[in-house]
C-alpha cells in the first residue's frame, strides 16, 4: 500500500463524521512503457519547455487559462494552492442509491478507504455492513489532483476485506451520447428459438470469475521481445491469426457452438502459465 494517501479527510454522513485515508487500488506501474530514442545515436530524446522565442526556465512557467483564441489569464501555482473548497477535506454523502442503478459506464478508478484509527474503524465497519446488507452506494464529491471528483463509496464484494471501496465516477458531461455511435444500428427481430439457443450457449460457458486466470498478454509478449533482442536471440514467432469459421446464419453458428466440446475454463490458462514459468 502506498505510504502517502491520495486523499485524506472525513466522510460526512448526516451528523456522523468518519476520518479516513484513501489509497489507489490499482497499480499503473505494471504498464509497459517506452522511451523515445534517436535511431542514429541510440540516445534518449529529451523534451524541453519552449515558446516562440526559445527555451523557457521552469521557474518562469505558470498555468494559463485560455479565455479566447491565443488569449490567456495567468494563474500562479500559489494562487491554486490558496483555493479552499470543502470537498478538499470533507466528502459529504449527498444520497444513497441502489448499486444496480449506477451504469457501468460511469465507473472509473477504484480506491481503498482506510480508517485513521480504531475509533474510526468501528464507524467504518458499521457503515460497511450497512451498505453491504442494503446493497447501496453512497454518492459524494472530493477534490484532489487539481480537480473535483464525483465518487461512490460501498462495501467490498469480498466480505473478508476491511474498510470500504471508493470508485471515481464520471460526470454526466464526460459521457458521450450513445446516439453518436449507435444511431445507425437497427433493432433486429429475434424469435424464441434463437434466444433459447443463445441462452444455452451462455449457460454452457458460465463459470465463477477468477481474475488470477487472466494476464496482460501484450505486456508479456513485449518483455519476451525485449529479452530476445537484448540477448541476441531470434525474435519470437508471431502468434497465428485465428481462422474465422464460415457459417450461414446465426442459428447455424449457435448450434455449431453448442455441438462443440465444453470450452476449457480460464483457470487452465493460469496453470499453463505456471508450467511455462517453471520451464
């Protein structure tokens, strides 16, 4: 867990106040990162702060808000630090909603909500159990990292996990209108036989979700490529492109899928990965 919280303050629920720290629940460090390299010199390319007259010293750079074309209002960093809004230290829970009312499209990043001391832990435990049993989320706002965020807090899915979970939500104006992409999609008619076959296919492939059975294949492939180039070994062979089966219509495709053997569970991929690492 990070040593410094992403946000520190209190959760305010009516007259109840709970002091908490919030830590990121994701690890961005696992992403594959590349640097820009000069192909001729093989040295890293560095970027400089420049304007039309040349290089600009870091101490002379301030933020600017463009209020008209090429016209800016300069904002000094100290002026931003002087801004004090309630959500910088207090998350006021404005309402509770049923968890299934929140669209998946609204969810962004997850965070852990940790009590600051044993007294706060007691209050947080009460809230965790109440939120779990009522299947609700608390909606509020907090400010950090230079902006205000709409958030939802709720009980972890794992009943053994302590504390609460906080999820960054997207504001309404951050979501695109579905019509912008789906306006040309027409609703097709579906008969009962087609729907029944589709349900059978889903039921056949339904199993308990195991997150550990999945990995970032692209990251693994990149690291394998880097290792081969570093050691002067032959580059890995590209994976064969899956062949697409020729089907006449959706009914034939569903019947063919149901006729095949039951697909292997995702856990088998994890087992194969362990064997590969051992080799």
